[in-house]
C-alpha cells in the first residue's frame, strides 16, 4: 500500500457513493520510464493524471457501493495494490475539484472535500486579485479547424519548417546589419503616438500565436474547444484553449504544440525586420518595427524562457517528464526551509516532493533560477515602465511589492502560527531567528571587499596620427606595419598625375608671363604692373604645387612604431586628402584612459589614495600594475575611442545619431592610469587597445551598497 494505510479523515468519505462520469476518456502514457493514466473529460476539457495503482481503485468506483466497501474489497483481493486511505482522500478531493466525479446524490458531509474547497477558494482569490488578467470565452473554432485540416497540415509540415528557417535567418541578418538604427528607432516605442500601432502589432502577433497553437494541436488530433478574449491590463487580446494537447501520446508532438506560438512570433518578427530594413520612414516602416520588437521580445524573454510559466515552461516540464515543475520546485525549497530552518525532520511533517536524486537536483536548481529570473525581469519591467510613465510605474511598484514581498511574508507568518508547528514552535522560531540574524550580519554588518571595473583604452603618451596631406595613388610602402621608424624616415609614397600636369602648366604659364613682361618694358609700359601681379600669383601657385608634391612623400614626424595594419590593402588605390594612413607610436610610455560613470565618481573622488590593476583585452590573464591613478575633474561626453561605445562593441552607451560612435548618452569623468615601463614587459600592449581597469574601493556591507545604488538610480533617472 502507498501512503498511510488508515486515515483519520476516512470517516468523512467512507459512506460516499461516487463514480467516474461516463464521458471520461482514459489514455496510458509514460513519464520518465513510469506508466501513468490520463483521465480526460472532453465536455469540460479537464485532464487529470494518476498512477496505474490509483486508477485501479478509481475504475472500481460506482454509485452502487460506498467508497469504504470498494476499498475494503480491493484490499482483500489485492492488498499490495490498493492505495492508502490518505491517498484516496486526497485523490477524491482533487478529482472533485477537476469535476471528474459523479455523485448519485449531493454529499451530506461537506467536510469531505475541504481540501478541494480550500484550493478552489485560493484559485478564486487569485483570479479576483489578477483583475488585469481575465479570460472571456467567445466561441468554439473546432469545426472550422476540421474543415481546413489539409491547409493546417501544409502549414505545419516540413516544407513550412524550411520556409520558416530561411525567413528567420534572413530576418536575423537584416536586423544585425541595421543594428545601429535599432536603438534610435526604439526610443519612441512607448510614445503616445506609437501606442495604437504598438497595440495593433501586438494583436496581430498574438492572433497568429494562438492560431499556431490551434493549428498544430489540430494536426495531431486534438480539440480546440474555445476561442476567446483575454483582457491583459484591460486590453483585449485573443486566446485559444489548446489544453487537449496533453492527450497526445508523443511528448515531442506536445512540445511542437507548445512551441508553435513562439515559432509564429519569431516568423513575424523576421518579416518585420526584413520590411523595416527595406523601407524608409512611414507607417509601414513603423508597423514593421513594432512587429519585430513585439515578436522577438515576447518569444525570447517571456514565452521562450522556461523560468517563467509560459509556453517554454510547459514544454520543458513535459520533455523532462516532470509535471508541475514550478510548484514542485517551490515545494522542494519549502521542504528545505521546514527541515533545516524550522526543524521539522519528521517525514510525516515535511514531505519532500522529490522522489529521487535527479528530481531533487532539478527542483533545487530550477527553483533558485526561476526565483532569481522572476525578480530580474520584474525589476527590468518596473524600470522600463517608470522611465516612460512615472505614475504607472509607481502603481506597478506598489502592486509588485504586495505580490512579491507582503503576500509571501504573510504566508510565512501564517505558516509559523499554523497547526503544523504547534509541537516544535520554539525550535522553529529559534531557527528562523538564527537565519534572520545571519542574514542581517551578512548583509548589513560584515564589510565586503569591492572593486569597480572601468572600461578604457590604452594610449601612448606620444603618438601621431598621419593623414593623407595630398590626394594620390599609393605607389610605395617602404615601411611595414609594426616596424620601428626614425624621425623623418620615408613611410609611404603617393603619385598624383593631375598634380604633375598642374605643375607643368603652371611652369609654362609662368614662362609665358615673364616673356610678355620683358616685351612690355619696351613696347607697352602700362602692362608691366598687371603682368607683374600675374607672375607673382603664378609663382605662389607654383610654390603651393611644389609643397603639395612634396607631401606625396609621407615621412615619420617622430621616432616610434609604425601602426598601419590595413594600409597595404590600399596599395595601388586612390586615397583622398585627409584620409587616415596610420600612426607613429612611441611605446616607451603608456597611459590607460578609463571611463568613470557619474554614479561612481563620488565614491572615487572621496577616496584619498587610488590603486588598481589593468587587464588588456588581448591578455586577460595578465594583470598590469599601474604607477598612479589620476582623476580628471571635468565632465566629458566624447570617448577617446569608438571601441568603448556600443557601436564598437564596448560597454558605454552612445548616441545612435553620432556617426563616429564616440558621443555618449550621459556625461562621464576620465580616470588616467600611468603604466610603468616594467609593467608592459611580456604583454601584448598596443596603442588603442581596450581593457578594463579594476580599482578597489573601501569595503562596505552589501546592504549599504544596495541602498546607495537605489538612491543613485532614483536621482539619475527620476530626479528624486
């Protein structure tokens, strides 16, 4: 027998006469190598999963006999197969909640199903509290789906999958190629003028999302009994009931049903990316961008993340064959708390949901990750919404605090005062107090070492950037990239045939003007002065052309290393005036210029002595010592190099309308780190190479740092 053989609650169900409705369908399925039985009522679209042992008892139920008579008869015939009385009480309560029990007459003792009623009250309370999430059934699309079944098979088959793959890859490439314009286009996403188009795009994407669920469910023989509207923040969006997919035998087919909505959203996002990248400003361009954002964000951050209870969660729990993964993970952590903090070591007092080592590992890791991700995504949404509408963000903050802080603490208080802890209440309170004291010491008392990480660029103290002084064709490169040069040494030679022709013409014009002047001295004295002016102008032009011709010989302005890694690719090509050729770098002294955000400036400015270590991107395993750190007490908004900005692959936010990629969205300070000569020994240090400067700051408790971070966030974003 499983569970307790006898139960104190048995008298409450012993004389009930119940049975399974005649409409219930029974299917056998396997989860993690174990056999299970699924009960389905096609009229109510309710599903319930039981063990074969429990089903062996359920199929004996009939209103002709009482539950007590059936249980004792089965125990006499098969004592090893009959479920325990506790399990029977729990099973009947859950079946009653799922409307999968038939009564000859209404039970006189309502206490039989107290558990079910309690659960129903909890669900009703949850629905009433979730007033922003309401479902309204409208009609049944099942017959319409049956009529278009050939179309459904074509749209959900392998050929459609190939089309999906090609379109999604093309959309991803288009979005990547136009990534610089994404941030600029996203700035007005939640503007009042764009909200109607955003909602229209959301509705379109969600219609295709729900239809995809329905199509794939119908492909494998499932019913779709309901099409309705879901009021999400009072905004109507479509939904379909595809829960019949749980009756599909293959878990991979069930996974396809669950993933169909995400696949449709990614397909729409890809089409949006292709249209957006190929069109100019206008309504179609804006709609395409909205569709791209809605489809990609919804798929990747929400529906496609198994840590939230959306499509990917149900797919994961089905594929790993662990139904109710989220609830069991929560129960597993509750078991840890009951056992290790509250001292409930008795298995009958604290039942562990995990039945083996694999489940224990899954429940523990998933519970921790889901809890952390839920907080991360909630805080991200809070900040995003508050940035756009401060009042709405405040309301959302209060709602979140009630749902994620106050309600769990209220449940904990009720649990501590509940009957389960009456015997060991002193031990439970002592354990809870010890944990609270430990957390207080860890978070609010114990100082924790900390260091800020600042991105920056390595700069030579002496370096000269060379540009093309005169346009021409690159004909000679006597010095290669990385080679040491002396001051005045020839680096490159250009050729400009047009300049040569201009010099020749100017020489001829000057010769002609001088000859005319000599003739005018004897024949026309009045023309001597104008000819003299022309001669002077031609001589000045000749000197300028000679200077420009001399600039075709590019020479090193200082001694150092010639840095021009791509110049050889332009050999034989025309180079316009002012184009960069390369840089002569003196590698004897380097300085690292780091970007210091305003949020960290106060902490570093108040520190008397600064120290740090530098790690270059080319050699992260080698830390370079710095001689001294110096804060530049002037705000800047232009980076020393574009590699530090988002567009160059860096960490600093830059303005999307700046073609150079060096104008930041927020002002910053600079922190200069002087590197000693021995520090560069054995490292690959190049002028312009990016890296990270790590600067230790005084140790402080984690709570203090968190409070400071929140205060900086409120001050910077909202002026509070």
